[in-house]
C-alpha cells in the first residue's frame, strides 16, 4: 500500500526528472551573458533547434531557458509547433544592435515568432526584455519603422501564456493574430514610460501641461482657447498646478501595445500592464479570415493598468469583408493614470463596413485620468503637421474629429464604472448623424475631477449621435442619453 508520504515522494521525483530532462538551450549551443552579435545569433539558432527537438520528443516537450543567466537573441522563428512549452526561468534579451543584419529590414516580424502552432505554452518566472529604447528613438528621428514585435503568434490555437514578465518591447508585446482558445494569466507587461516620455519631450512630440517657453505648445494655452477651461484654469490652486506640471500628453504613439488579440475564445486575467499605449486592444476579423469572421468571446478581467491608453476595441476601419468585433467583456479592471481607459475606436475608410457589438465594461475603477477616460468614436490620433485619422488629440477644444458612419457601434454597456481625480472632461461619445450608435446603456457610471473640484462634475460628456440610456446614479449624465 502507498502511504500519502510515499506518493508525494514519487510525485516530486517525477517532477524533478521532467525538469532535468527538458531541452535546455545550453545543450543546443546557447551562450549566456555575452552581448556580442555572434552570441545573439548562436542563441537564436539554439532556441530554434531546441524547439524543433522538443516538438519531436515523445514525453518531454519543454524548452528551458535556465535560471540565473541572460541570453541575447535576434529572431526566433518556429512554425507548426505542437504541444511544446517554452519555459523561461532566466532572461531573454532581444539584441539592441538595431543595425545588425540579423534583423529583417522590413515586413512584420517578432523576436519570438510562431505561426500555425497548436498547444503552445509560454511560461516561467523569467523575463523577456525587448530593449526597445534604441528602436523607439530610431523611429522618432528617422520615421523609418522596421521594429520587431516582442512576440507574434499567428493562426495558432490552444495557447497558454503565464507568469512571465515582458518588458520594453520595440513595438507590440503580444501580437496574437487569428488565434483561438487562448488563456493569458498572471503576466506583467512593463514599459519604461519615463524613458519614453524623455524621448518624446526631446523630439517635440510631447505637449507639456504648462511651459515657460513661449514657443512651445502647452495644454494650459491650448485649453484656454475654450472659455469654459479658461475660467477653470484661472481658479487652479497653486499647489495643484505644481502637481499638474508633471503631466503632459504624448502626441506620437510609440505603439508599445500590451496584448492585441484577434480571433475567438480568449481569457486574459490577472495581468499587470504599464505601457503608454493600448493595454489590451481587441482587433477585428472579417470574412476572409481563418477560425472566425468576427473577433468574439473574449473576457479580460481582474487586471491592473497604469499609464495605458485603454482597454480597447479597435481600431476598426470599414472593410469589404465586414470588420467585426462582438461579445467582449472587460471586468474588474483598475486603472491608474490612464491616458484613456475605456476606448472603442473606428478608423477612417470610404468603402466596406464594420460592426462593433455587445461590448461590456463592468466593475471598473480608475484614478488620476490624464486625459478623457472614456472615448467611443473615431480613433483620436493626429500628430501635429500630419492628417492622422483627422481627429485631433485636443478635440473638442480643437473642433476637428470626422465621424465614421460605416462602422456600427451598438449595445455598449458600462456598469459600475467610476473615475476619480481626473483632469479633463469625463468622455466623448461620438457617432455620425447618418448612422447613430444605438443600444448604449450606462448604470452607475461616475466621473469626478480635481482640475476644478466640483466644476468638473458639471462639465459633461461630448455626446453626439448616440442613442442610449443612463440610470439615476450616472453622473455626469451623457446629454444625448435618456433616463432609463
Ligand atoms: C512539429 O511537429 C509537427 C508534427 O507533429 C510537424 O508537422 C511540424 O513541422 C513540426 N514543427 C517543427 C518546427 O519542427
Ligand atoms: C552590430 O551589428 C553590426 C552590423 O552587423 C556589426 O558590425 C557590429 O559588430 C555589431 N555590434 C556588436 C556590439 O556586436
Ligand atoms: C504569478 O507569477 C509570478 C512571477 O512569475 C510568480 O511568482 C507567482 O507564483 C505566480 N502566481 C501564480 C498564482 O501562479
Ligand atoms: C468562449 O471562450 C471560453 C474560453 O475563454 C470557452 O470556454 C467557451 O467555450 C467559449 N464559448 C463558445 C460559445 O465558444
Ligand atoms: C504592477 O507591476 C508594477 C511593475 O512591475 C509594480 O510596481 C506594481 O506593484 C504592480 N501592481 C500590481 C497591482 O500588481
Ligand atoms: C459570419 O458568418 C456567419 C455564418 O456564416 C454569418 O451568419 C455572419 O453574418 C457572418 N458575420 C459577419 C460579420 O460577416
Ligand atoms: C479584482 O481584481 C484584483 C486584481 O486586480 C483581484 O485581487 C480581486 O480579487 C478581483 N476581484 C474579484 C471580485 O474578482
Ligand atoms: C463596483 O466595482 C468595484 C470595483 O471598481 C467593486 O469593488 C464593487 O464591488 C462593485 N460593485 C458592485 C455592486 O458590483
Ligand atoms: C458623417 O458621415 C458623412 C459620410 O461619410 C460625412 O460626409 C460627414 O462629414 C460625417 N459627419 C461628421 C460630423 O463627421
Ligand atoms: C456605484 O459605484 C460605486 C463606485 O464603484 C460603488 O461604490 C457603489 O457601490 C455602486 N453602487 C451600486 C448601487 O452599484
């Protein structure tokens, strides 16, 4: 008879053997703790070889990046993997030698790049560091953008991503295109936003709150063009002004998105994202796509976002094959210093159509919004001197924001949503007169600001061409809604 203690012993022995038997990249020629181009090239090759070996081993299908060591690498591309685990206990550092010919000179690619996989797991207590700093600066100064994403999975199913820390991706952190049955749990995504801010300031792509330099555009002078804000700003207590001086708005998004899924059946939970761009952005599918013609059935919950540009749907441009996103739930999300928090965005386009339907945001709390915490309408992106989407960062102070009648946004529910200590108006809900958004329902949606204390509560949403209802607890009350 087995005693429980013996059973435990046997189990832990089995556990121990399977760890020892895994395919350590060291056994495939990896060179740890070496910054050279040669070592990084060898490490990419070692990881590709270890993944291939794991993919053909009957009972041990784990590739191990050993603890306590760092490995520089370029692109690791592996296709058609089945039931393979990449366990990172040490540190993977994408090479920051951006002039190396090991990097592709164009096209979409990633440092960890998997296509047509099934049953792929990325896990471990280690870190995958994109070392994006030099890439970001290169894009700002040259406008040439051939950055890698940190991870791409394309046409993959049955994916699990857990426990890892993803930092400073040159571009998106997890780009998941045409995927199905995905669980992402307990990961951290962290971008050094202090460094991004310095780069943006240095290059003039940052609007400071207040500037002593007369030639520089600042928010105080811009907002003062609006009589309402002018009056409020005049009443700011000096100590609050000091705090606000630290704030500003990036006008040049560096596209360091967190998780961008496109596909169906996705659960994202217990993630912690600090990234200066979309935290999670659900992208649309259309009729030409594998797995599904509409991105759908995703839950994103129990998560924390700092300095993000939103839990986002989109952007969704119209498409001849009907771009579509439906049945997405964001629940129990806490935001700190969001630049945007709840964000649904269409994109310009003159042909085709799009659908965004049945999106729910429930039990959401945010503090210190830096810009409008709620935005449902055209993507707001217009860099000084360019057309962008045509919708100004400073809308409605700058009254430029063409709306999109080809993308129907319907059945949007906000339930138990509160934002406190913001500095701007609560939100923008902006449809087109020929095709108003319909079926919006707000219950207990509140927003309060510090900019002028009680004044901000009076300052309402911009709300145009949206049919919706709000309950008695919803304050301020979107002026184009009805009580319900
Ligand atoms: C992995 O194994 C599958 C078959 O089980 C095969 O089709 C595929 O090409 C393999 N992929 C790699 C990268 O070895
Ligand atoms: C960076 O890449 C260039 C071009 O391949 C190469 O000449 C140079 O030696 C590399 N630098 C380092 C530090 O490896
Ligand atoms: C979450 O990830 C961290 C870092 O890898 C790890 O220490 C912790 O045990 C994980 N938590 C759970 C519940 O798996
Ligand atoms: C929706 O996704 C979940 C996984 O997040 C899955 O368990 C469920 O079966 C999916 N629902 C449908 C209708 O496919
Ligand atoms: C999120 O991650 C950041 C950076 O690693 C850390 O400082 C912060 O404490 C974490 N927050 C939560 C709520 O887990
Ligand atoms: C997707 O396909 C289903 C089944 O063919 C169809 O009913 C639905 O209208 C399609 N959706 C879109 C957005 O094209
Ligand atoms: C909400 O999410 C946080 C993590 O951000 C978690 O600690 C808490 O348990 C969650 N609450 C519920 C009711 O699930
Ligand atoms: C409302 O959301 C907060 C989190 O923001 C949560 O703590 C609270 O339990 C929720 N209330 C209800 C009635 O669901
Ligand atoms: C509404 O859509 C029509 C057709 O695209 C466009 O001409 C018009 O400018 C839009 N209205 C606004 C206010 O953007
Ligand atoms: C309304 O939202 C606030 C803030 O999240 C919460 O404390 C309160 O319990 C909610 N009230 C109801 C009736 O859900």
